[in-house]
């Protein structure tokens, strides 16, 4: 039985050996997370590093904060001089971790390692990944790489996990433990359109921070520029539950989740109202700027876990948004109400889609704006209602099957909210937009349910849709009125009792 005890003892020592555990960590992660390194050393202790030196008050905290990556790197290369050097750094309170991102192979501070230092530089880079801070922009230094748990080389839009301890979130002390999953969007900085998108995302994030209430917009956590500043990576939280298109396909067609869905749609409407009227840019030169999204659709509303049975819905993808800047103008020496001017932050080739209004699909930049978002939101609300009373796919198929050549919609086109009608008025061929008759019929059929309370709520919602999905832009409700109407519906006596 004695050999078995010896084997157990050896196994226990192996578990407590920091070098072996760091080597194992290398097999599981591309970069060495600060959080993982701290767990290893706090479990194993620093005796192997400091030798006979007796750690004083505050020494362990200093090592954790300013030397943990350096001693881990030196332990992985097993250099004999490590203990003496580390003790010297502790006594002098030298924050050597801060030097790792920029240190070079010919640096005199590491000359004691000798000629082997050049061969160790690649491993050093895996210990030197930065700690990202929510709301801040950083540039990667020469030895730094993104703190992802796997090697990059992935598509520009890709899901990653941030290494343990490498993301510091706003309003939370210290760094976030665990591996936070993010969505990376990499953009070339040479493209002015993409730089405008980055600037706008940062302005939105700063504006949201100033709000006391939750704004249902998923913007970037932080922006990281490459060492040569040729690319920028915008990171946002990854929505584990997918998007609204996927969520609507999972909703039972019995109105049991209708109230939950309406509350989430109200949150989206409030986010759009925030964009339209309440954003305050952190840039003084753009203090009165206003935004619109221009590409609202179920795929651009993502779902996060939450107390609601349908999750928490948030707006994403501001790649084709527009900034509207009020500018005061003077007539006869009197300042008048600001007139809105337009600055489009995208190329028009990106615009167009099933959920977008005629002015966007026609590429009419002169008139596209905040009311365009109202049309799109009305289309989304329609599909939310339809998904709660019947299968969304069957509802869509029914609308498509009812289309006729008279409506200008036939063949395999996906557009069914409106159509074009041609006229030869004034002896010139003119094309007009009209609501698709099949869509109007399908919308009117949505409230046809047995439960009287559901009937009342659905009827009010379809009337709201009719004031949003209107061809004439000026007749569409403003976003603040949409929020108010949804609030009234939810607060009315007809709120669901099914």
C-alpha cells in the first residue's frame, strides 16, 4: 500500500506545481488569462518564485497586480535567475508587467536571460495581452495581441471568448472573472465610412452611459486598434439566444407570450425614440446630433437571457445608420427653429430590404430618415403579432400566395408590404408606392382569435401598425408616440388574462 501513497503524494505535488499548471493552461488557451494565472499562483503559493525571501505585508497583492504575468512567463521558460530578479522587483516595487507589451529582445532589463531571449519572445506575447476596459479605446503595443481564448485569423465578424480577467466592465470593481463571450467586428480604418461607424458607436455608447434607465441598444464595449492602426476591432456582447427572427419561430401560436413580446417591442421602440430624440453626443461639436437606424429588421434585434419568457431584445448593427444634425438658420435677423440636415454614414448600395420602406428601397437619400425606422418597426410589430396567433412562416406564405399581378407583386420576390403602381398621368409614366392588398387583408385577420381580451389587444396593435406602415412618410407616427401607444395598450384593462 506504501507505493500507492507515494503516487498520490506525487500527484498532489504535480497539481500544486505552478509551472506544470501553466503549461497545461497553454494547451487550453491561446493567451494566458490574468485571472487563470492568479488562480494558479494563489493556489500554489509563491515559494517557488521567491525562494528564501519572506514575503512582507502587501507583497502578495503587489505580485498579483504587477508581476503575475512576468513570473508566469519566467516560470514557463524555467530560468535559474528568476527568483533573485523577482525578489529584487518586489523590494523595489517595480511593475514589470507594465513593460511586457513593449519590451524588446535587446532590452537591458532582460539581458540576464542571455541569447535565448529572442527565442522566448513569441511565448512572451501570449502573456502580454491587454486588459480591455469598457468604454475605452486602446492601441495594441508591439508584443500585444487580442485577449481571445483562441488564435485569430478568423472572419472580420466572429464570436470569441475573452480570456479570464481581461475585461473590466463599467460599474464593476476589478476585472470580470470568467470568459466573457463577445462578437468582434473588424473594420479597416482606411475607409472613411467605417471610421464614421466606429465614431458613431462610441458616441452612442457614451450617450447610453448617461441614461438612468436601460436603453435596449447593444453597442460596442470597447474599440481596439492594431499596432499599425490599419484596423479597428469593435467588441460587443454576444447574444446567446440569437435574434428575433429565430425567437419568433419558437413562439407558440396561442397568444400565451403576446404580452411578453409587446413589452420587448416597447423596449425596442423606446430605443428608437432614444436614437431619434434623446442622444447626446460626447463630442461638443455634435452635441445636438440625432440618429436613425435605417436597417431595422428581426435579424438586427438580438435576444439576451432575461426574466422575460422571450428574453431581452436589443437593437444592433448601426453600420448603415444616418446622423441628423440640427443647424440653426436665420431669416430676417431672427433665429428660427433648427432645420435638420443630413449626413449619411454609409454607401447606398447597402440599403434596401423586405422591412424597409419605399424611400430606402428607392435609394432616395433626400427623404430617408427617422420616419423610415417607424415603417420598419411597424413591419416587425406585424410579424410579432402574427407569430403569436399562428405560425409566422405560414402567415408569410399566405400573404405571398395572395399576391397578384395587379399588386405588382408576383414571381419569387420577397417584398410584400407594398408594391408599385404605374400611372401615365400628365402623359409621363410615373411609379407610385402602395400598400400590398394581401398584407392589409392579412393584418386585418390577425385579431380573429377566440379570447376577447386577446382580440382587444390585437385589434389595438393592428391599428397601431396601420399608423406606422404608411406609404406617405409624414403620416407615420413619431417614435415617441409609438412608445406611448404601446404603453397604453399594455396598461389598458384589456391586458392579457389568458
